[in-house]
C-alpha cells in the first residue's frame, strides 16, 4: 500500500493513530496498523478504486436504479464513484541537482566548468 498510495496511507495514519512520520515506524507495526484501518479509510478506498465510502456508493446505486440509469454507463452515479478524474498534464520537469554542502556544490561546479 505504501508504494501505490503513499499520500492516502500517510493521511490515514495521521488521522487515525497520530503518526505523522510513517517512515520512522517499524514496517511490521505499520502493516498491522494499516490492516486495522476502517473500510472507508482513504488507502482502502484507493486500493479498491473507489472515490467514496460504501454508504455513498449504495445510495448512488439506489438513485441509478430508481431513475432507470444503467449502472455501467458513464452517466450513472455508481460509475462516477469509481472513475477518477483525469490528472492534469504536467509540464516536463527540469533536471535539478541537490547538494548537501557548499563543498559538494563547488566540486560539481568545477566539473561542469571543465566540460
């Protein structure tokens, strides 16, 4: 879950357990706590592809059934509960270098100046 949904897991751990730096928590404990999250937690909903909790999904299905909308059509509320909006396209990232010290910067600057 951590590699696929890091933001969702971080938010759930902070909200539920008060853990703000999940990288400091032992992996086994983090896994145990993640399994113990409620079913409508961000990470569990993201894992199953849902954008809403089960109660909202059930209500959407009821509306679709009562209105005669095909639940598999894109116009149905049920499908809107699962289809994530398209991510806006991002501009290509420029290449940046980060240095831990002034000496490392000066060394790299000298290397680039020689070329």
